[in-house]
C-alpha cells in the first residue's frame, strides 16, 4: 500500500466522520480497501469505551466473507467476559503500556502469548498485530487512560510484509480518530436519552435548547410513587436504598417505554412520564397497558426480593389527560426539559389519592374518555383533590387492588 492509497483512505475516513458513517461501515470500507491493496486480511477489529448506563464498550469486527458487525460489552462484566479480556492481546498492551504488539502464529508457539491467539492460530491465522491509540479531550468514564484498540490478522504463510505493517501503523491512529468522532455522537445521544428521556433527547439534539422554548401538547400524564418509601428509607440500611429504587425504577420505566411513553423525571421515589396524544389514537390505551404491566412486573419483583429477604413495596399510579407545556423550563444556565400545567398537578394528586382508596392504579374521568374499551374500568366516586378547583370522578381497573 503506497502513500497515495493511504492518503486516499484517510480522506475517505474523514468524509465518513462528516457524513455520520457508522462504525460498521467504517471497518468494512477500510478492510475491503486493504484487501484490494493486497492484504490477505482474515479479520479486523476496533474497540473502545463508551458512555452508556449498562454498556462499558463497543467494538466493530470485520471477517472475510462476512462483512462487519457491532459487538457490545456489559459495564459489569460476567466471569466469562472477564476471562475473554484477560486472554486478549489488548490486555497485554494495556498492562505493559505498549502502543503496539505483534505475534507470529505459524511458528513455534510462544508460551507467553495471550490465550486468545491460540484460538486464532488453530483457525488458520498466521500473523496478528494490534495497536493502542490513546485519545484525549473526551468525556471519560472514570478512566485515567482512554484508548481505542485496533487489530488485524492475516492467514497467508508469510504474514504481514514490512510495508503492510508500516501502512497499518500509519492508519491505526487515523482509524481511531474517525471511530472516536462517531463514538462521541453516540455517547452524547446515550447520555441525553438516559438523563432527559428519549423524546426530549431527540428534541434537544434537533436544537430545542432555548430557555422558554416549549410546545403545548395534549398527553396522558403519568405520576407514580412507592408505598411507604419514606418509612422504608428511614429504617433500611443506607446501602440498600439506592438498589431498592433501581429495582423498582427498572420495572416501572421498562413498562412505560414498552408502550411508547416518555419518562421525564424521577422525583425521589416518584416517576413523571407522558404518553403524547397528538396523532396517536392508542396513547391512552398504551398508558393503561403500561400501568398494568408495571403492577404485574412489580409483583414478580417482590417475589424475588422476598426470597432474598429484602424489603418490598408497590407503586401507586395516577393517570390523567390534559394539555401541558412541554419543553425547556428553568434558568439560562440550568434548564429542565419537562412538562408543566394543571394536568401534571392533577396526576400527582390522583396518585396520592390512590393510597386512601387502597388502589394501585387510579385514573381520571378525562382519561377514561380517551379509552375506546372501558369494560375493566370501575368508578370510585367523585372527589375534591387538593389544588384542583372542581370535583373529579376517579376510576380504577377491576384487578388493581
């Protein structure tokens, strides 16, 4: 591979960054161009850390005859994942502070070579080279040293030529730069979706960032909290409080997301979410289905926690329908993307009312009027709610005791 080909490939990588090309497309394009330049490539790989609540890293692997695909790695590795990392040549580079490492695999076995290379040698790989390209100026995940790892293998008898090794050494940091640029975009999307919610993240990325920028929308408003949380948090060991909130938060949020709801905020043990009605005839039905699923999933969670001798609780859920302002609210230097309006207050009061009514799910009459099939909704009567000027009829589902 001559200098002109390297420069052309570098230009293609830069164009890919500007075009938003995926990591899979990057690795596939690079690998195929190297094959066309005379490399007997069998496998190519690039991997990096990412900022994600459950994933610790991602990688892109190209295999001859199969193309490129994306792999992900859990943040909390299982024993099997940890074993794979310990057997990897990347672990050697990391431990020893090397920028590159090469192993010939078709000669006498090296007793010190990483175990993963024994598997590759058995599969016909003859030569392996890996690079560690450290990057700065990125959002870090508690790591002092952030790097992107790339590796290349061939299966011809002679292995890599000196010219090919030189070309790969030149290309490795350029590939790392390109993948790091695309990774930063995904990191930003992951972070915004995690901390703001899916739809707010999309709106912010589209430019809805000005103070006071808000739209009037009609939506189902969901407000839920946990029975007896204050007493539980006062009496539980401190190190059990956050795991409890996470367990119940996972069950409730997963149910909301499954039916296309948008979780906007956690308020202690409370959850505020919306199911926008604009253009959706099934939003109210989806909210009701999400509430039923959340209650059912919490029951299963309570069975598991009881078996582990852990405290249990259950959600109180209030649903109503109304028009709300949806957008950026707050100060110039600290904005919150959320909803405000009387319907939000109403949903909170309905959830609080469910305690005295001894029902896990209570909905307003305005909500029931948005549901096509109401056979399983039964009236609980009309009530005055604090901060609400008029009495409201409240309903529940038959099995939401």
